[in-house]
C-alpha cells in the first residue's frame, strides 16, 4: 500500500479507487484488534451483545435489561465477579430483538 501511495498521482481517480479499499480494510482490521480483542477461551457467539463496564475486582455485580429506559428491568445475571478495571458480560438473547437498555448494579451480600 505504501508503494502505491508513493507512486500515485493523488489526483487520479483510478488510484483512489485502488487505494481506498486497501486503506479501509486496514483501518477495520486495526479497529477490530483494538476494540474487540478475542480473549483466550472466548465462547461468546458472534451475535451476542457484549457489555463492558468499569469495575472493582472481587465485587459481585448484576446486569438487568429493559425494552425502555424506565422500569421494569429483567435481571439477566447475578454474581458477575468484577475484574480489575473492566468487566464484561455477553447477552446472547438480545441480538436482533432490541433496542434494549441495560443497567449494572452491585449485588448486596
């Protein structure tokens, strides 16, 4: 791609047609690696919605979902053990059915 850019006359539409798809493909790959890294042993289906939130290690969290921003919310999971920095949860039943609103809470002992 660098060689094409160096040799290209940037005013030529043919060069842009050849170069832009390569640039976008590389940007998508970089974004995917940065924002959606796969974790070892990941079992989340590709259609699941992943939820990440800032968390404290050792704290038990709960996750709830609703079809609108007002209650009632349905509890999806309890006892989600917080990790240092960020914790994630995959909602495997939400894909294609939303929109949904989520809230995270701290589970009382």
